[in-house]
């Protein structure tokens, strides 16, 4: 399965728009993403990618992000509080900067997860530098 950048951005937007410092996957806007087995697989895939990159983590002492793989290929779901890490917040903020998401989708759509994070941070930094240059002129 490939990383779906629009799906990932939509997920992060829901998390950022939350009024709470942490989130659970039974949030009204996240719950439809795992209504059936196929949707759950996609959600788990993307959340594990976020976790692998250090962008989300449990907000309790309990490790993991709330999914346990079963021998049948299914998942056990645990509704546990999760949080975006500081790196996760920066990633989401950079992804929302003007032009970043468009460039990512057009020029870097085949980048792997680690590369995608690096590209988003680099593009976000360039967007910030451009904005600062414009303000200082």
C-alpha cells in the first residue's frame, strides 16, 4: 500500500482542529475512517507510518498506538489517547504552508515515508524563509 498524502493531510487536519491536547480514533471525524475492515487497514497503515516517523505517540505510559495485529490478518483496536509529537506538529504545520502540499503531490509523490517527512520539512523551511524575506523587504 502506498502512502495516500491527501488521506494523511486530512487525518492530521482533524487532529489539529481538535480542542484537546490528545485524540482518540473514536473522534467523530476519525471514526468513519475505520468503519469496516478495509478502512481500518488503511487507517492502521497510515497511523503506523506516522508512529514510525516519530510524529504520533501514546499520551499515556502504555506503549503503542492502539492496534494489535491478529494472526488472521485483522486487528484488535484499543481506544487509547494519542498525541502529535512536537515533530508531528511541525510536520502538520509545514504540510499546510502555501505550496508545500502541491509540490509534495506533484514532484515527490513516490517518495518513501522518511523522504516525505524530510521533503515536507525542507519545503516548509523554504516557505518560511520566503515569507520572512518578503516581510523584511
